[in-house]
C-alpha cells in the first residue's frame, strides 16, 4: 500500500489492496506506519499462507509500497497475527482487518514513543552516547518477543533496550507490551508505562549483583581446581 495509515478512519477497501506473491498459495498486505520518533517509517507486512493456514505478521524498516521486494533478512517476525476467523461476511472481514491493523499500528507508535523517552535516561546512566540499532537481529538475547526492529544501545555499558511483546492474535486487542533491558546474559522486562530512571537503576543493580555472583562462581571454580591439583600432587597448572 502506498498511503500512510495515521488515522482511525481508513477505508477498509484501501487497507485490503494486496500485493500477490503467489496467487495460489499466499497473499501479502503492506501497511506503512509514519510519524515515528526513532525511524523514518516502518512497514507492517501481513503474510497469509493458504497451505499453512496462517496470517503471519512482520515489521520492516522504510516506507515500502505495493510491489516492493523485501528480503527475508529485512523482516522481523512479530507474533501478533491477524485472526479473521469469526468474520461471517467479506464486509465483516474488512472491518475486522482494519481494526486489527490499527491495533498493531497503535502498538508500534506507543512503543516507539516510549523508547524515545528512554533514550536520555539511558544516556545518563551510561555516561556516554546512546545509539539506535535498527537491525532485525540483536547481539543479545531478550526474554520476550521483539515488537519492532528498533533498539537503543549503550556500547560502553553493553546495554540494549528494546520494546517487546507477548504472543497473541490481534483479534484479542493490543498485545501485552514492555521494555526489555539486556546486558550479555542478564535481562529483565519492565512495564511499558514504568519510569525509565527507576527501571534503569533496578537493572543496573541486577547487573551488578549478577557480576558479583559470577565473580564468586569463578573464584570458587579456581579454588576447586587448586584443590584438585593438590590432591594430584601437582604444584601448578603448568606441571599438571
């Protein structure tokens, strides 16, 4: 679709203009989302597969129009799929699609707004510049599904902050959302409307506690090795 969808009164027929990938097996519908703080635009792609019985949701960067080619490595899978199964007629399906598409669009707008608010507090706690990572694959594991291919990164502190969501159909309404903070093998999800400063202070304490526990574990392991070498009659690891 070539037009942006920023108001709740879009014509359902306009939303349902489709770019056919394979008329016999699949249909893709693209909807642009503009007015974002951390991206020029995002494109939502609903991909229906008759052979799999699914209407999967993806999000990509940029204002993609009808007929645009999008590589698989540009698509972020978001587990918030369309559910038109309760529509009894085509008109009902159009209305359900329009409403569910708006639900996801509003979720992206809300997450982008909140993530932009987090940028300054993250910069304060990191005491360095914070960048925006727009890649589909992050370098850290998150404890929940990503909602959009946008994240804040504080390289010097190795902290990544990204919007996440729970898996559910869009027919159930806006998906549960949160903000995930991750640092190597430490991660925690905070409610979307929570105070960023409080969350970052809590995460800093969590990461510090994890670092102390890891240091204690390494010290314990080293002591175990030293005792083992003593039992073996060896004076040093080199001799062993």
